[in-house]
């Protein structure tokens, strides 16, 4: 499957190169309108080819063609990483299967191995659930690629339209600036004005970045639909910008985990039952209230629900515009002051959700001797769910460790970074 994805990537990249070659050739054309002669033609060639073709058409290429293609390529890279992860999960499954079978054989010989068999069985079942979940994600995302083909074609068409519109706009500007008094150009100027107006009215272009975000959301929505989760739900996958206050899911999960999970080893690292997690997720997405009960709900299932919520946000809780400034702050002596300023610039709903999460993660880390979740381990778990570079589907592999370090340091300095850290925290006893 990875080979097939690489073929897709190669085809798309070849298309980008072909488009660059096409516009490079256009840049070298002597003139793009009807032939003219003399000094006027010479000046037009110098002015229009430089201003209109090089700047305008290449701008259309990079902003309206290359960017959406990169979004799809990033999505393909994400599938490739999932495939590698699945390979590791297969090895884990084989390992736990052998250990489980060995424990059962020893138990059959009369040894006191009941607890060992149960422990091995639990780990084996967890590895099976992880493998199933990863496989489901891969199949869903591969299917999503074909489902969004119309949107991709539309985006590419808009890219070609953008090149044409930008060219006419820049050309008209060049005419009006350099040849405003040239009587022999009057007909060309009038014709170009008419063409430019027609194009602008018939091919309205989306704001920069909007069409890329639309494409990324279409991919996420298609993948969710293939997984049987329907369209982006009432809670999961819903942009934070749609909300005025933190979703009940966030408060319910933090409250339950604070009360029942702080002393549980491997919190956030041990998976819960995939079937039960999907049932709970569907309930939340249907807009129904869920009141967690420690007699019914497993800590690891609720922890997974919380991670999934942040992972499936179409725009991460730390918006992509803050990705590089946040990473750059990690190595600064003024780390706390810099991050505090950046956090203050987040949209209010994002700032509230981030504050509540890091308040909880701070409490988890303070009991790491019991739950084994140090700030480093929490960074490993949450960095991929909270941070994403612009026009990417996940953290750049090269940025993974810096992102982990960033989350780690924010947890450690949470009380200094977030004013009123415990405001609205769902467990009153934790305040202070």
C-alpha cells in the first residue's frame, strides 16, 4: 500500500513540476497579446513579462495550485506514517501473542500462573484493539482520498483561474502605469479592462488559505464518514470557533479523570476498548449527555476520548499560526513570558480549553510516581494532538522532539503561564 501511495505522490509532484515548467515557459514568451511593433512592443515585453507573468502567474501557481496539492500530499504522508505504525503494532501483537501462549502453557503444567495469564491476555487484547484501530484509520484515509477527488479538481481549477485573473490584473496595472498616454494602446486597454472585469465576476477566488482549509476538512470529513462515524459530529471534529464555551465533553472527561485516574499507571498510554470508545463518542456526537460513572466507565476509555477530541479538531487547539512562534519560544531564556504573551493572543475559546487541559496535565504530572506519566511522557502523548504546522495534517517528524519539549515545559510552568489557571476547573478540590 505504501508503494501505491508513493506512486500517487510522484504523480502529483510531477504535475506540480509540469505546471512550473508551463509557467516558466510562459515567462519566457516574448509577448502574450496581439503582435505590436517598435518601441511600444519592446517596452511591453519588458514590463508585462516581468510583472504579469513572473509575479502574477507564479503567485497563482503557488497559492492556489501548489498549496492544495501539498495538503493532499501531507495527507498521503500521514497515511504512510500510519502504515509504518501498523507495522510496529503487528510486531507488538506477535510479541504479546507469544508471551500469552507461553503463559498459558506454563499454567497448563500446574504452575500458579493465573495472574500472569490474565495480565498477558489484557496486553494481547490491547494490542489487537490498537491494530484494529490503526488499520481502520488507514483504510478510511485511503478511501477519503478518492472521495475528495471532486474537491481537489475544483481547487486546481480555481488555481488555473487564479493564474488567469492575476495575470490580467497585473497586465492591466502595467498598461495603466506605463502606457497611460499611448493612444495606439487604447483599444487594448479597454479590451483588457473588460476581460479583467468579466474574469473577476465569473471566477470569484476564495481568500488565501481558505480553499486549502476546505480541502483538509473535506479529507477529515470523508475519512470519518468511511469509518462509519458519519459527518463531522456535534462534538468531535467541530471547530472551536463554533463554540462560545468549552464543550461538556472536555469538562466531563477532565472531571472524571481527575477524580478516578490520577493514580492509575499508564494514564493516556494504555488504550481502552475500541468498541466502547466508539459508542461513547457516538453518544456525544449525537448531542446526548454522558455522565461518567467509575462503576461503568473505564479510566482508559475516557482518557482516549479526551485525546481523540483534541486530535480530531479541524484546526488544532493551538492554531497553526502559533506553531512556529511557540516552537521558537522553547529555547528562549524568557520562555514563560513569551509563551504567556502568545497564549494571551489565542482566541478566547482556545485559550480556555488549553488552560483547562494543562491544569489537568499539571495535576497528572505531580503524581507521576504513581501514574508513571511524567511531563516528558505527557508531552509524547499530547504534542501530536495539540500542535500542527500550517498546511499539514500532523507534526513534522523533525519537529516532534521540540514539540514534546514545548508541551513538557508548558506543563511544568503552567501556573506561571496561565493566569487564573484553576478558573472553571471541574474539580473544586484541586484549586490551589
